[in-house]
C-alpha cells in the first residue's frame, strides 16, 4: 500500500512537471492560463496523495499497536476471547462526538456497541447528553433494563428510555414489551412501519385485556420508521437502505390514522436514518477522485432531501397526534450534518465511540 501511494504521487508530480515544462518552453507566455491550471492540478494531486499517505500511516500504526497487544496477551496468559479498549482514545471520541452533536441529545446505539461496562463509562463522561438507548431487539432491551438500571437513574436523573430500532410482532417480544412497559423507571418504544404492525400490536393488547379481565390493559408506545433513501429518476431508483415503506407524508398519515383508532397504541415520535450518508465512506485512498466526489454529491443531495422530509412529516404528525416526544436521525458518519437539522431532537451513535476502521475514510473525520 505504501509503495503504491508513493508511485502514484511521484507519477502525478512527474507528469504534471513534464507538461508544465513543455508549456513553458514551447509556448512561453502565450498559455499562461494553462500553466496556472497545471500548477493548481499539481498542488491538488500532492495534497490528495499526502492525505492518502497519512491514512496509510495511521493504518500502519494501528497494525503495530495490535501486534504489540497480541504479544502482551500471549505473554500474560489472558483467556481469550477478550476485548481491549484504549480508554484515553475512547474518552477523546466521546468528547469529540458530543461536541459535534451540538444541541442534540444522543441515543446510545447498543445494537452497535454491546459492552455494558463501556456504556456506563461513556454515559458517566457526559451524563446530561445521553437520552437513552437504541436497541436491536426487545430481548436486548430487556437485558439492558436489568444491566444498566442500577446506575442509569442516579447518573442521568431520568428514566431509562429504550427504543427498539426494528419492528417486531412476535408474541414473545410483545410479551416482554408488556412487562417492560409496566416496570417503574423504564420507558419502552417499539418501531412500526406499516398499518399491519399497529394492528398486530393492538390485537395482542386486546387479548391481554380480555384474559386478565381488564386488569392487563396496557398502552404500547410506538415510533414510525421513515425511509430516508434518496429518490432519483423521478423516484424510479432509490439510493440508500430501503428501510421502510413509509416514504412520504401520505404514508406517515396512513399509519398515524391507524394508531389514532387504537386504544392500546400511542405514537410518540419517528426515526429517519440516512444510511447512505452515515454509513458510506467518501474518502477511501484506493477510490478514484471522481468516485469520492460522486459519493459526496449523493450525501449532499440526501441531506437536503431528508431535512425536507423530516420537517414535513414532523409538522403533519404533530397536527394529528400532538407534540412528538422525539425525532431521531443520523449516526456517527453524519453527526455534523444531522446536527444542523432543526427538526431532529436526538441522534443515535454507537460504533463511533470505538471508531472501527470504517470511519477512517470519512471526509474531515478526526476521531481516534
């Protein structure tokens, strides 16, 4: 990798210098504009390859650190598998991401960061910034309710807020959701993205109520999962993760109207995750410059689209169901742009605190 970067850098310098010399010798002052362009291209190429060199250097440093850690583990006899974290780097990342989030609260994505001990360390580092957890499933939410409840309340001075990121209508999951909803100090929200999800939850709640003679009545909080992929070619093609059939205001209205007709379901917010922005590297050294520019263009257009989409859906849902308790969006890879979206109240982040290699290749990324 290092030799390839050096060869590309030297090749660009040699080619640009040759063209510059030929222009000066043959045409002299008649093509001064061409000379200026050549110099600009040479400076751009040097900066581009210097950036690639620095990223390669960072990768080499990481490899050396991991090799040294492996030698120490073998020498110490620590049983494997085991996890090791650079706590100084972790705290630096927490400070960096909480600053980038600006006024937004952070929902710690446990689905991407499944280490309860480090979760506590992160929350204690900035307790006023974290609003709760985004969980992969209802069983994971139940596990967290037991694992973190002892310290969450005293540290944050608020109820444990658990948002399940993916819809479910499994009977076991809904039974767990019912139990969590009835626990003191725990706020649980399930995700839905269609009328069928709402109706399935309502049917299960009605069976509970009938089976317990009315004593088992419970209201399940739900949030709407909105698709934030970028429509192109008049909507015939969508760029991004196709997370949900809810793609516009009309779709959101349909699900919200269904919720309003139910006695046991309450709509409290919605999520619109721009995966094509938060999860797509845009500065990989092996990619040609035009590809990186294309990715950044897609990200720019996506953020413009999703800001408008969130604002319109938030306004319409508040007209229908009243003030929303949260609007969730973004991730580690889009924290800066999502923080500028006025309709968003919280941002989900998890893997960014540990900084996997994915985030080494984001434009203007500086975490450890």
